[in-house]
């Protein structure tokens, strides 16, 4: 197994448990790297592909995770607990503070897909980035 294969397998192992998979949603690991000038912190990115009408299950993020979300295509409705629901369109971004409970994350369209890039700045030891509500 070459280094590239090992890194790809490691990214899948790390990011897959972090996904709060919902109907019509696919979470794809994109990047995972320790931040060399910030000891104990890592940058982790995932792409969330929403099919038409797709949604994420309600979930809570790691207590150390600051999240930057960028809508690549389509429009996504998002709501963090205690904040209003908002629609974020392609080219727009939003953030979530550490430990946020994400109660709404869904594709606004019932006919077109949507894509979100979620970038986490997180404690390197926090390997479970997202925990679905029960």
C-alpha cells in the first residue's frame, strides 16, 4: 500500500464516523491535516452532497470544532439551535461555533442537488466531529 492509499484510508476512517447521515445526503472526506503552527489543532474538510430534497439528521458538533461552511452549488437551509433558520446560496458562507447543535441542514430544492464544503478547525484528538441526535 502506498502513502497516498494509506492517507485516503485514514481520511475515510476519520471522517466517516463524523457524518450525521440523513436521507439524500452523502458525506465525502476531503482533507485532514494537523496545523503545524497551532499545536494540537487540525483542519478537517468534508463535502456534503445533498440530493434534491436531501437533509442531514439533527446533530451536535465536537466541543472543539469551529466550522466554516461554504455552499458550492444550490441552496442550503441551515439552523443552529437558538438562531433563526437561514438559506445560504452557492458562493455564500456561514460559520458555527464550537459545540453547536445543528438542528436544520437541508437542500432547499426538491429538483436540484446542492453541495456544501464544511471545514472544521478542531482539536486533533477530537476524531468524532458530528454526533447524530437520538
